[in-house]
């Protein structure tokens, strides 16, 4: 399943229901989401969707029209595709393997939730096809029918989306909560302005960016454990700034920058910044307080852009304005003639019509913190321009405008662009440059801790554990059941997670067994013909009442057998035994030994990432065995 044909979605029905994006997925909007299983909640949601017949071949598909805002109008389409295991390209889910769920029994269905990107929407308008496997979608998440899911990708405004990343995550979080998802994993490879957010936010907040939605460490690559990750975060957060300033002070090419940056943010903070964590935490918090510089020239200079004689794009007008202002700033005298300004600007702007328009329109206008004055010289009768820095006349207003923080003094202001530039510099030269800060024992921990944090990509959130779920039906109680499938009486077993069952107060074990068999057959591919034979560590008769034998909320493990299925369930697992301690596939690049067929990380066997995987590879253990063989006579 690599493509989704959306030719049937191009013409929407008149009067089709439009859902509000900001509340979609909450309980009661559009569905109540009070089913006892994940599949029941998905079914309740899809009842409100627009059925897209023939959209994805034999796969059932639905769409929801979502209204993000009304002014200006922005609608998105959420597509849901039901993928049966028979039509799946991969029997076993690789994302489950990466997060540590490789032992889970294969499910009968997957549900893809997709918000296409702008380019994806434009592409389907031309070819009626959207690539489901592409990573450029605004949102792509997938759920297995047992409620375990994976967030495969999100792409916010920096990737061209109409939505910022945090709004996409809030939408996804509501959807997972509403559907009653069990656990959801993701691979955190998000970057912003060239900085890995999982490292930047770990230093500043002690958790990744996704941690704002309660995603936590799930599984580390290269043998990284949760304890190693937590120790690395604490170590790198507590690095003293005094040591960093002293160490980098010896680097001649960085001395001036460090001596400027650290005192600048100490002054801006108003309190002492002691550790590296304090510094990055303050910089990120300050970034949220500084208003974004508006890039829309029409909103900055509405009088200029509304002029009927303006035939140039906002970008070209903005460039010409900046050139004129720079010419006035570099002028030798305060008042400069129009012709002089025009001649200087001509070196950068070739369109004289654009220059004449800007010079005519710019008089008595604000440009940033400067006021451009224009008047006629009473002696020479020539138009002249001058530039006035209004921040000197109104220091308090300028300070409040710059950072929206009244307690800061005028000389302590900083622009958002400068802050991001400084943050990138500190990130690159402290967290990213491993060759600069390794001369002392304390600073030598930075590259090691940073590597551990960067290797902790796989995050997880537990949405619904079962024990805390509410029962909305009267005269009914809840139990949690799992199934263990033995392989012909051997010690090898396949177990499922516990699932929630709501039963009448007087339900018998025969009724519970029928419900368990029905539910697990519908959910799991390897249990389609499962028959429950017994309950582990419990003896009962079929007519016995469940809630006279066990307490409500108890866990019951059913056992059974099924011939000819176990080999299907467990196929496809690769043997991993790497020097870093990894015993399972973690999604990193690996190479297999041609002798023992055991996989290891290419990084751990000294194969550079830029090099191709060798055609023939022998691990160190097999190499020792080969060298121990006696030579042929």
C-alpha cells in the first residue's frame, strides 16, 4: 500500500458536514468515544466520515473536512484508511520492533490517519494520488487494531504547512485520547534552525519537545537505557557556565563571542544564570516572549502597499525600503537630498521606478525603530530626508515593544532574530562541537552526554492502561483479559496485552470466554481460530459467575492452542547482538555477518555513515574462529 487514489474526493457534496479542527477528537465531538475497545471507538468516529468509495482500491477509506479558521478561510481534510493485513506490504510492523513491541501478535488491521501536505494536496489534484509512505505529510499516524499506534511524521510551518507543529501535536493528542489508544510511539528527529530539538529541550527543560504532551523515553538506540538517558540529561544541565566561559576563553576565534554572549543574557535575565541548563532555559523562554518580526510588508506599511500606483511585490518593496534606510544611516550629514539617497540606492536597486515610488511614499513613515522624515529645504527648494531613532526619544516604550518585559532597561533589548542566532551559536559550539570542550573532566562529559541524548530517539506515551478507565454503563463491571498461545506444548509462548471487557454483574465464565474468543479473533491475525481452553492459575466451571470468583477490575489470562499459526506470528525477527549491548533492531543502520548472520550497528563496527555497507562482512567473533583454524598443509 504505497499510494492513495483520491479522485473520488475532488468533488465534495454540497452540505457536507464541516468539523472544527480545534475540538475534533474531544469526547462528544464528533462521537462519544465511550466504547470498551479501541475498535469500537474507531467505528463510532468513522460513522461521521464521508465514505470515499474506490479511493484506495479494496481498502475502505473515509474523509473529514476540518475548519481550521474562517478569516482567512482554511479547511483541511483528514483521511482515514483501513488497511487489512492481507493487503499490507509488510506482515510485521517495523515500528513496533523499534520501540520494543516486536513480541506483540500481528493485528488484523491498521488504521492510517493522514493530513496531506500542501504539495501532497496539489499533487493529488493533478494525479489523483497521494503517497502514503511519504514523509512530507502534515500528519501521518497509524494505529493497530489493538490500540497500539505510531506517529510517523508531523511537518509544521517550517516545512510549508499552514499549521505550526504544536497545533498538529495538540490535534494528534486529542485524537489518541478520544479513540482510547493504548500506547503510541514516535521517533523524535525534529530539528529547528539546524538544532536537534530533543537535545536542545533536554538541556533546557529536562525533557524532549514532545515531552510537552507527556511523551517520555521509550527505547534508546545503541544500547542506551532510560537510566543512562536520565543521567546524561542531569549531567549536561548542571555544567557550570563559569567553566564554559573559562574554557572557551582560551579559544582565540571564540573569545570575543563568548565574552559578549554570556554577560548579555546574564544581564537580560535579571538573576544569576549558573548552569548550562539555566542558560538554554532562559533563552527559550525569552524567545516565546519576544514578538515575531512580521514578514508581511503589507501589515508593516499598509499605507505604502495600499497605494494604487504600487505595482511591485511586497518583497521587492521591503528590499527597497531597507536599502533606502541603510543609505540614510550611513549618510555623513543628518539631512540628505533626495538625489543623493537615490544615487546610493541605485547601486543595489536597478528599478528606478521602484526607487521613485519608495522615496515618494516613505516620507514620514516608521521603519522599525526609525522615523523617516521628508521636507522641502526652504533655501535650495530640494527635497531632503533624515532618519530619527525614536527609541532615544521614547526609551520606555521601545523597551516594552522589544521584549514585552517592562522591568528590562532599554539597553537590554534584543531582537528575536538575534536571539535565535545566539542560541544556534551556543548550541553549535558547546553542544555540537566535540573538539572544543574536552580539555577538562567536567566539560569532557558534554559530548558523551549529548551523544546519549541524541541516541534516545524513540519516545512513547501511555494513553490508556485499562485500570483507570471508567465504566459508563450501569449494572455492569469490568475485567481485563489476555491470551497466551502456546506452541505445541513447548516453552515458547505468544502473549497479548490485556484488553478491557465490560460484563453484566451476573455474567458467567462461559459468556466471558465467548467474548474473549470473539474479540481476540477480530483483533489479531494469529488468533483467528483461537479457542480458549483454560485460565492460568484459576479453576472454574462454565456456569460459575465471574464476579463471584474474581473482583471487578481483575486481570484474567486465558490459555489456548492453535496449530500452524505460531510460525507465522514469529517470522521475520532478526538476530541482533551488538557490542553496544543492543539485542533487538532499533532502526539504526546495521550490517549482517556473512558467517553467523548476526546483525550489528555499522557505527559500532567502525563503518562510517557516509560509506556504503560492505558487500562482505565478517564480525570479530567469527574472524577469531576463522583465524584459530589450522592452516591447510
